C-alpha cells in the first residue's frame, strides 16, 4: 500500500478563495446566508466575494448570473476538472465536454453580440446561432430554420431531421 504522498494530489482552493472576508449568518432555524464583511477592503468585490457564497446557499434573483460567471471562469473550472479527475476520470470527461460547450456557446454569443436571451428569439438569428454552435459556421442555417419555424408554429419538433443534423455534426452523437 502506498502512502498518501505517493498518490496524485491537487490543491483544492484557488488563490482567490483563500483571501477576503465575509460574514456567515445562521438563522434560528438553521438557514445560512452570507453578507459583506466590514473591512478596510469594503469596496473590494470579485467573482468570489460574499455574493458567490450566498448564491450557493441562499439563492436570489442574481444567483444564476453569479453561478454563470463562475462557470465562465476557466481558472476555477480547470481546478474543478483536476479535482474531479482524481475522484472519477469518466465524470471528468463528461464535465470537461460540458464546460467546453458552455465556453464555446459563450464565445459564439459574444461574437454575435447576444447579451440577453430575448435577442435570440428571431428565428433566423436562432438558426444562425445553432449552426455556429453545431458546425462552426452558418452553412446549416437553411436546414435549421424550417425546424425552428415548425416548432414555433406549434407543429412539434421534427425529431428525424434534428437527429440527422446531430449525427452529421456532433462527433460523439451515437455513443
């Protein structure tokens, strides 16, 4: 049996999580919430300020945005991937694929000037984004647009055509 020094290790916390202050409040019924600590750095806010921890334990209307910002932070997610790989290599592969797609989608949205979900609504814009995501260019807009129009008209999703598109453009679709 090998000692723990001989096994793979990964530091769990990133530098940004090892500094700063916050107040943790526990309610009489055991609820948790975090508030800003009064320090000499009161105006210091960042990805991992008190709002981050509050988004996890006591979500509010801003929590999805905070969690999304953490997902977009590659430094943090690479740390999560390293830890996940030590625990379960298969899970790490799935998580890596998911994060790669999230980052890719963000790049496409940024390139297309999409900052709010409502800006995706026009059918042609949606078809363009899906084509960019699927194959990296707009070559499939004419294939995707009829699928979107059918759904919008209430005629349902053309599953056969969607599967054909996915098989054609998604490398691991059949796995």
